[in-house]
């Protein structure tokens, strides 16, 4: 649950994060998600090398994908979606950092419209809106709205009542260890478990 935090002083105009920093932060977060996938792949290869796991489908990735049923394909796609954002973004943007690692490195953070730390529920809603709009070309529209609106809001910011600001949140705080363990551990186990169960 988000801790109480005073809203932005209305006499001070906040500095909204521009499209360049937001895209760069997103790309950094994609690299982090790719690292989770690499660790999952190494773990699965190790399990296979130690004969602790023998996949039913052995062949090139395209043949393996074709051999999977619809349910297995949905499970694999869901594992990638979850590992690439749902848990990671939700936990970190609702944290004392109010930012993912990518946003933190580039000194930008997420707040509600009044400048307060967002709850886990709002953070998840923000991710869900971003993912849903992305399915229908909303990412391009979001780039345009960030460039053209006063508060530099993407579509998912409008839907979730959030803004992305430059700087660091006040009072801020340290990122709790449980968030890091949950964000990466659950994603890693989800991917490995899905592949072991479906293959």
C-alpha cells in the first residue's frame, strides 16, 4: 500500500518527463526483462544437461512452437507478458522509488495527478492500460500525446490518472528487498515453470 505523501505544492510547477527520457527508460527496462529471460534459458539448459528435465519437444524453436497446443502457446505468451512488465512495473512504480530501474537511472518517476505515490492497484491498472493500448497501436498515439500535452501524458497516464515527473520523489526512500525478490523471482519461476509444464 502506498504511504501517505503530501501532494505537489500548487505554487511550484512540476517538471514533467519528456518523451526521450521515457523511451530510454522503457528500453533500459526491456534490457532488464531480457536478462530475466537469459537467466531462465540458462537455468533450463542446465536442468536439461543434468537430465533433471527432458522436454517432450526437441527440435528447433519454430518446430517446437508449431508442436505446442493452443493452451500451451497461450501459457508461454502469458509468461513473457508477465515477465516483461506486469509484476516488475507494478511493484516498482508503487514503491518508495516510484520508478523502475530504467526510470530511476534516468531520474524520472511516476505519481498520481496530485503528485502522490501510487498504490499497487493503480500501478497495475497503469500497466494494464499501457499493455492494452499497445495491442491496438496506442504506443504511437502515446508518443504523440507525450509530445503535445502540457503534462506530457501517454494514453495509459490519462487512463490511470498518473504523470511522470523529472527528478526524484520526496520523501522517497529505499527500494524494499522483497520487491526486488518478487519482481525477478516470480517472473523467473513463471517462465521456467511454464516451459517445463508445456514442453
